[in-house]
């Protein structure tokens, strides 16, 4: 699995979480999918209602369109810009490829 969550410390019910560094290969795979599907992808850690940026495209690369937010599990999600422009079949294929890269079933 490329991404691993590790609890750093717990204090008064608050928990700080770190994530392993995204490798160059990981970023290359995301970039390849962005070009292939003409989307912009960001990976996020989900903490309640808050989605915190973990990796993927930086803010300067974000188009001014509403993103699609896809929850992969309780703690991990993806934000995909231009998601709504993709046909359903391409959405399914892109989601499958992203899950594979992220090690999420």
C-alpha cells in the first residue's frame, strides 16, 4: 500500500495523524491519470466534515469549477476537478484506477 496512516499522539481526545510521504512514482501515476482523463486530482484525509489535503495537484493547478468529492473510506477521500464532465463509464474507470494506486478496495 502506498499510503499508510500512523497515529502520532493522542491528547484530550484530539489526535494528530501523519501520512507517509508521497513518492515521486505516486505523483507520476496521479499526473498520468490527470492527463489521460483531463481532470485534476487531490488526495484528502477525512476528519469528520473536514477534508485535509494530502497530495496530488497543488492549488495553482486547480481549475475554477466545482469538484467531485469521493469518499473512499472513513479516513481517505479524493477531490476530482472536472469530475462532472466525465461520462459515467470514464468515472468508474478513473475511480478504479485511483483506488488501485491508493491501495483502497
